[in-house]
């Protein structure tokens, strides 16, 4: 590796700049002092600090990205103190106007009367910290852009120069709060469904306020949610809850499958627009957009609280008198042995014997008041009499609970039986504080099974019969409380994280009670009146890989399972009575938006029409509709097309070109979609010579070369396009067309989840779609930043030092010294440009940038602006590191902060989890 040119200075003191007042050795010593002074306040983050210094030396602007609370503001403010630069801070918000930053003309009274005077804004400083720049409006960003690029601002037709030197150091958090839900919307968090407002209340009560800025507050309650990864898979991811004070319109969005959600105007949805996956804000959503929605969820399976835990909660949380099985057996044994019992022990035996206190007194032939006095703990000589009564009663060991009446609740419920019991209650039952009942007419066997389970637990069931069917009633407040404590009877939205053995019997029972099979339409239809329960069922079905369709009627909700999901449903769940014969059939219920030209290009490049008529393919009708600008295919037909294309692609790749082109040039040409006319025009032959090349054994070199080259290129292109198309249907999502968008004014809080790195989460009735919560800085704006610097969390040792440094004194300010003047900084910037760079290292830097434009997985490469940035920052780094020439190490060190915001990886690379930094690493 050539680190220096032959004429690179061997002695740093040989290099001077400006008027020679400050040599390089002195400058580098000053830069070390800058590091030392900043280090008094900043713990760790050496690479971040060096990148900022490099940016200042290059007279550039930097973009800092990190989570909140990682000392970005402290770092920038301290730099301004140490280098004697004026400092100002701008907090970007959606309502911030350009004039709030640049300044505005005001009327001022003077001797000559009133006059317009320009009052400068916070942009007029040497270092301007623009916090959360990704929250600024486009107009405000444009004002910042002029300041960054031109070192000036324009207001009221006048241009004003900014102070020199001028640096804009902007921050953006990877978690942001632009898009948010109406408080009444549902979201998925911690394995359950929440009303967004309730999730916020939970986070306020149980979490920590980690960020507050104006109208925004963020809470960390240790929550998790389901997010869509770059690979198209849904997974459980940590999240925080935030709220924003909002005034404006809310957008109510409904989809073809009946899912709904109400959001703020800035709330982005992940959509498929003709095969392009992109984020679209609610205000820009179209009715023909297809939301990316989950078709399968990997729901957690947490064990229920144990029987012992639930029984104990009946005692501690509900105040019931509880007597456990082991205690009953022990007391019964002591009673038989003649061993004395305390009043409390006698009272426990009374409960197990199913006697009220009055009944016990009557059997003992004593007054009720005297028996009550004894049982309350006062020894009054009644113990032996009551013991004799209890000894004559047949007492069985079990778990007994008294609440006015006595109830036996034994641990006889397996998860599957609990699923049936709770599913029946929620679907067809009625619950009060002290009773639970179910009614059924059409499924008597199911009701008998429910009764058998309840009686085996130890409870009495009353049966009532009338013209509407049979009703089973259990009058037991402890049993209602038990079901609530153990199986979330009063909060069924928690059942998303129930054990797997519970979920399927629960769904099966719940859906069977009010469902029927439509043989003509081949779909299962279920009716229910409770919106919360329908939302729960929709999510549980997604957990089984079944997409439900939801319809809201005047007084009820209707759930339909149709298309390819019917077969899966009948495979998974028992159907009481004769199982419907759904068979297998093609369905147009699900569609995939596609770019017609891409699908046609695959067909063309693979020469598929030459293998057999396209009209004979099972996907042809959908393909024909796609070509007539319908912009989508039935998903089942599209997947069939992909299988056809992939099979054909394998066959084309296996072909030995050297042999096939000699044996039959025409067949080879048709195998990549080339016609005779294409061969003639591409090879420059006459029609006659081209025909001979097709039909005779004579193979003109021009025709052979053209077909070989085209065949290779077309098959490679088909492979790339097929891989892209396959990515649209692989993963845990499907595409749900927007059918209705309505707006209404709203003022109040809106709520959302912030998910580090991934930024998206599931929300909405029925899991409406993948929602986003960040507002990306436009690429044109990002490119104006010389560097994008990532600020990471400190190490354990560094965080301990931060705690010690800032909690050991009441005054948290730490003084620093100014060690570099503005004039010296300007001279240093001139020297940076003079640092020599060897020709081969400069070429290496330019080639690295150019290569970003030629790599398959990079959709947009870096511009020549990046080449200039890489070279000049490498020069600054060399100076900072104590060298008077640029090394290969400087190029590699600066490549990531220079390129990470200037390249965009394509959709396939994102699906595989590749980041811009990964792409740069590959190039290096």
C-alpha cells in the first residue's frame, strides 16, 4: 500500500500555511487540546468527536443520528466553547416556519418614523445545531439548504451573509413521532391488544419518561411489538410509547378486507403501488393503494397463571375465604384423631363441608350468635360440639372458596378444555359479577361438553330450557373471579399470548357457535356483536396463518374466511357435524399489485410463449388483465406464474450454449425471446442470411455472437427480475386494497409506538397494516451534509463514568477552555486543502465512489460530490492523526460517514437486512 507520494514532507514542521503564523505541529497540538477539553464533558465517543472535527476542518456540515439522550447537543455546544465559536440551537417541529430560523422583518420606531428592520434568526451563528431536522417541513428544510450551501439567507428579497466560519450540525433520531394513532385505535404490544390511549396510560404509570420536547413525550415501559423486518418476516421487537399533542384532520382508512384505522395526517403506511413497496403518508394515500398487511403473525405463547396462583389471588385480591386441598385433608385427619382444632381450623372445615355458619349452629343445636362468636376466634367452650358435627359430615379434599356461598374449584382444567370453556362463554355466554351462563340450541353436544368440564371442576350447574334452547348457569362469584384471574375473562384482549393448546380450542369453539358454511361461495361466515372480540379473533386467526375478512353491519360484525384460507381453516379446526367439502380451488380474493412491464419482460426474456401458448397457462387470464392496465394479478395465479418462470429459468440455465447454438440457433434464440427479426437486426445480416442461420446448418459468426450475448444477458435479467417479483409474495404479508378514506377534524393527543431501527409496527382494527413512525430526510437534503455520523450507546464502563461525573455535584456544568480561535480555524481549513494525496490513493477514493453506481444491491449510488467529500475528509483526518499526507487508512475510515447517507440499497437488499454501511463494507 502506497501511503505517501515521493515528495510528501518527511518533517511536519516543513509545512506552513497562511502567513506562516501557525505551523502544522502547533495546529496538531491544538487539535489534541480540543479533544482533551471536549473530553472533560463528553465520555467516550472518540470517533464521533474526530468526525466532527474533520467536518469543521473541511468547512462542511454534519448529520448526527442516534437515539435520544446520547449527548449530541452537549457535544456540539462544547465544541463551540472550545473553538471560540458562537452557538445557537434550533428545535425543528412540523409547525416551524422558515422565518423562525432565518429571521424576519419587523416594524421599528425611529427618529424618522416607522421602518422595516430585519431581525436575524438563530441561523446567524458560527455553529447552528438543528435538532431533529427530519421533523422540519420541506420549506424549512429548503431555508436550511440555502444556508448550508450558500452560507447566506434570503429574506424579503434581501440576501444576508452568515458569519464565518459557518457550520450546520443537524441531529435526527431513528425514532420519531410524526405518524400517530387516534387514542381509540387498537395496537399490538406485549402480546396483547390495546386501545392506544390505554397503552399510553400504561406507559405513563409503569414506564419512564425518556424524552420530552414541546408537544411530544416518549415513555419506555419495556414493551415489545410486532414489526416487519427487511426480510419480510414479522418478529417481536422492543418499542416505546409516545404521545403528541395534535390539531388537524384525522384520516379513517378502510381496506377491502374490512380492516380500519384512524390516524393523523402525517401517519405513514407501507403500501404496494404497482409492485413498488414504499411509505405513503395518510394525507397522500389513494383509494387504489394496497396496504402491506400481515397475513401471518408469530404470536407469543405464555403459560397461564397456575391454579395455585389464581386461587391465592382470590384470597388476596378479592377477599374470599379460601381453603386449599392439602389443608382440608390435614384438618380431616386431625379431626379423626381427636386432636384439638382452633376456631379458624373449625371454620375452614365448615367451608369444606359446604355448611353456612347458621347451618353449622343449627346442626350443633346452639345459638347462631354463640357459634359466630366462636368461629370469629373467641374460645367459648363450643369447639368440641362443632367438631362432632363436622366429624359426621362427609368432607372431600378439594379447593374451596366461600363468598356468601361455598364453591369448590379444583385444578381440573387442561389448557385445551379451558379454551373451549372460555371460548363458549365469550361467544355465547353472559357474565355478571357473580354468575356465568351459556346458551345454545344448534350444538347440544358442545353445551354438554361445557357442562361436563364445569362440573368436573367441582361446581354446580343449573340447566334452564325454553324455546330458544338450553341455558347452563353457574352461580359463583369466585368462579367468575377465578376465570378472570387465570384466563383473562374480563380482559380477553390478553389472550393473544395464551398457550398454543388453549388458542385453537378457543377459536374453534368461538367461531362454531354462530357460524355456517356457504357451499356455493365456499366460505365460512361468523357473526358477533362485540368489536373487541372480533379484533381479538382476527389477530388469533392471523396467528394461525388465516386472513379473515371483516364486515361491520348496523348491529353486528361479520367474519368471513374464504378463498385459500377455507382449506387451512378446515384442516386446523374441527367442524361439528359433517365437515364441509371445500375442495381446492383458485381464488381471486387476494391480489398482488405488480409492474406489468416487469412481468412482461420476464415472459419475453425467457421466451415462455415459444414453449407453449400462454393461453394454456393457468395464470394467463390474470396476466392478460395485468397487461390491460389492471396493475395486479390474483396472488394464486401470480405465484403459479413465478413457479413457471423459475422452472423455465432453471431449464435455460442448464442449456449448453456451445452445443445448442450449433444444433439449432433458432431454438436457442427463441429460448431467450429473440425472433428472426431481432437476430437479423441485431447481427446486421440480411433477411436471407438470417433465415439461413435459422434453418440451415450454416451459422454466420455475427448471428452466433449476437445470440450468445443476448441469451446470456436476457437470462441474467430474467433471473434478477424474477427474484424481485418473488420477494413481493415471500414473507408474512399480503396486500390489502384501500377502499375508503374519510377525514374529520380532531384536537387532542395522538399515540404511537417508536421502534428502534425498524420503525414500524402493527396497528388498527384487524391488524390493518404495517404503520410507520418516522419522517425521512429527503435525499437531496441529506447529500448536502458532508458526513453522516452515527452516535452509539456508551459501553458499561463509560456509562458508569457518565453517572459518576454528573451525579457527584449539584452544578452539572463543567468548565472548558477555549484553545482554538476562529482565525486559527480558518487557517487550518486552508491547510487541509494543501495536504498532498498520492495519485493511486486519490484514484482509489474515486473508484470506490463510482463503484456504488455499479453494484446490483445499491439502487442509487453516490454522486461526484461524494468523491470530493471522501478526498477532502481524508486530508483532514490525516492532519488530525499527525500526518502530512493521506493514507489508505484515511480513505477507509472516512468512507462510511461520507457514503452512508448518499447511497440507497434496493428493496431486495433491505429484505435481506443489508444497510448502507454493510454495502460500503462490501465495497471496501
